[in-house]
């Protein structure tokens, strides 16, 4: 760009020149520099250039402030440069999508900004940008072909890129997706109800854990395998075959009471009982377990129920009666002032009044005795080492019994041995050892042999080591079981205690009841009074009352509490943070934020 000044004819009559000023003036109008000479004896105007504009006066460049007159020949040369663009082809890892990464070429230049008349004009400039798009549809298609992209090119997308001069990462070709692959499946042909969230989380479907316990007859078909198939191949943007994923295959395996027939396609029952399905990777093991079915009530006529397996009670459990089972317990009617302990799950379809319900009872026992058993085993092992060392120092023909050496060491060195035995014995009296099966008998026998003068009955080190081996085997067994989880399904509970090693599901309501769950709690009804506590998430339909019934909800710090309606006076606690609801709130989610503060949000 160039601007010239050759005399007064370049001075517009409307130019805003200060009245009464005799000094020379210079200004910028429509991108041109205009100069007016001073009156006689006055000073000329000066011009100071800027870094974006090169100023030539009479063909000579200037860099500092300089005097000018109308007779001077002025030229301006703006600074300009080009940002180079590029166009690249990008392929998705599966070669099913192709993209153009485009950055357009950009010409950047400057132009003078209009300035009012001044005796010392300081030039100012603004930047201008001009995008340059050099690609055509043919050049883009050639570029794609050079990168072996020939299938699924979107011509409309190319047209939009050219006409709109688009840039960025732009999709220009899409392959043909393969057909859907159908995995093997298993159709279960007996009556069942599955909690889909539970089956996905645990990778195990156990029909002893549902609201109703199904049963099957001998010869009945339990499951039918449906063979899947692989989907049709697709095509990549590079015009190559894209195979569909392989179908996941399932193998039917026979557990106890089941036979697999028809070349692995059908599972049939060999006995009557409870069907069970366990998934492990691609293997489905179908089995049938025996069940204790009681058609009436549990009362003084039946006595307390102790059963190694599952129990199905069609009636009620009456006052002061106890029911325990190593498996699952299902009760169809009410439970009043009694204790129900299941090694597995508990389902009670009637009301619960003044009772204690425990699921995962075996796990509860294991968690209770594991620390004490660990301490006892450590002491017994140290005692064995010390006894063997003492035995080595005795003459080979000595007739001292191993039990005498043990008793001496207990009196002189292991003085806390009796205290440990007492603690273990006391803890075992608090639990139902029948839930431990043969291990319960083993523990009782071991404690008898280790108590008081009975320890003198060990004739040799081998007898003592055999007892220690049995206890170690039991310890390793319970260590493998403590992570198992159970469930409790109930309708209504009043003035009761509910404990579960897993989840608690309530369909009706809880009144002055304490629920303690190692898993989650889900209450579809009302909570009036009591404590609801869980290690996982908690959901409650309604809690508290307009009368301000004291109700407490306790959650874990990394979990959340969801309540559809909470009345004022309800206490909510997560971790070390707690809050009392001071007004009725609906549809709330309570959790700790990243800073550990209690947050109550709407959902």
C-alpha cells in the first residue's frame, strides 16, 4: 500500500484541523497520510512510524520521528507474512474411519488506522487476515487415494470442506460396519427370578438367593444352550475385509444332580431339589441341591431348626424359636421374637416383629473368630518350635511325654496361653457352630484338647502337629470365604435387628429397626425410626415422619445415599460428616464431595 502527499489539494475541506493553529499538521484518512504545511515561522508537522508499517519519505526509509511537508513524497509499506497451512490424512485404528486434518494457509498483513490531525502524528496499524484455500475436490480425492482410502468417501463432506473452507479434524470416509455377532446363550427352563444387577456384578446366578426358591423334578430339562453365530464381514475405508468379532462360546457343565445330554446342548435333573447356576468365564455349571421343605410352622412341636443346606418354611416361625441353616432360609409367613441365621440368604415374605435376622451367618462367624484364630495359631506354632528345641536337648531314651513339655512351657514361657484359649472359647459360645459343619466339631474338639490338664494327653509331637494342621486348614478355608456376600429380602420389620454380609432389600417398611449391611440397602417403602447403615449405596423411598420420628441413615464415605422423601429431623451421616434434615426434602442424593464435605443434591 502506498500513500502520496503532493500539496493542499490533498487536504479535504472537511478535515478536522484545529482553528487558529499555525503549526504544520499531519493525519491519516482512509488509510492515507495527509500533510499540511505550517504558516510562516511555525514548525513543521512530525511523523513517528510504527513497527507494523515501513514509512518512506522521498523514497528513503525512516525509523524515527521526522519532520514532513506537503512537498514530500510519502509512501507506506505494510508488514505482511504467511502462516503455512497443511492437509493430512488420519486413519482410525480399526481403519473404519478416515479424517482430514486441515489447517488453512493464512496471509496476515497490516493497514493504517485513521488518526486525527496532530503536530506529531504517531502511526498506528491493525492486522488483517486472509485465508487461502488451495485444495479442490480432485486434489483431495487424489490425496485420499495416495493413502489407500477408496471406500466410503463422503463427497458431500468434501464439498462442504471446499465451499466453507473448513479446517480441523474432519470425517471424510466411513467403512461398512460388520454384521452383529450373536453369542451363545443359555435358556433356563425352570421358574426363576434374577436380579440382573447382582448377576452382572458377581458373575454368579444363584437361584437360592431369590425371593422364591424354585424346585425341579428328576428328568426335568433345566437349561437349553442356543448356539450363536458370527456376523457378516464389513469393509474398511481402505477397501479391506473387516471381520466381525467371534461369537462368545458357552460350555454347559454338569454339577451335582445334573446330566448334560444332546452333545452338550441340554441339562437335565437327576434328582429333585433346588436348581443352581454358576457362571465362571464361559462355563455354566448347572446343579441341583437338596432342600429342607417345612409345610407348616416352626414351633415347639418341631423344635429349633438346624440344617446343613437350604430351608424353606411355608408357615411362620413362632415366639422364641430359632432357625439356622448353612445355606439359604425362606419363610413364607410372619416371624415373631426369634432369631433367624442363614449361612446364605434370607427371604421373609411375612412381617418381622422383635426378631434378629442374619444372612451370611457363616461369614459373620468367620469374621468374628478369624483374628482370634490367627493369634491362637501363632502361639501354637511358637509353642511347637520351643517344645521341639527342648525335646532335642533331652536324652534319646527319655520317657517324657510331649504333653508334659507343653505344660512346662505354658507355665514358664507362654503364660498368656490360657487367656487366648478362653477368648476363643467365649467367642465360639456366641455363635452357632452348626453353621460351620464339620469345622465346628473340629474347633470344639481342639479347644477341649488344649484346655487345662487335657494338654498333657499329647503323647508325641506328631499328635500336636496334626491338631495344628487341622486348625490351619480351617483358617485358610475361612480366609477364602470372608469376601462372600449374601442378601436379605424382607417385607416389613418392627423393633428388629437385620444384619447382612451383603445387601438388604425391603419392599414394605421398617419401624424402629436397625439394619446393618456389608453391601447395599434398598427400601421401597417407609422408614420410621431406627438406624439404616450400609457399606455400599443406600436407597430409601421415604424416611422419618411429620412428627419428627428420630431416624438415622449411615453410609460409607465413597458411597451415596438416595432418598425420595426425607422429613425434618432425619440424621444423615457419611464418614465423619453428618447433617440433620431441617425441612422435608424430596428426591435427594447425599454424598461427600472431593473435599470431604457432605453434599445434598437433587436428582
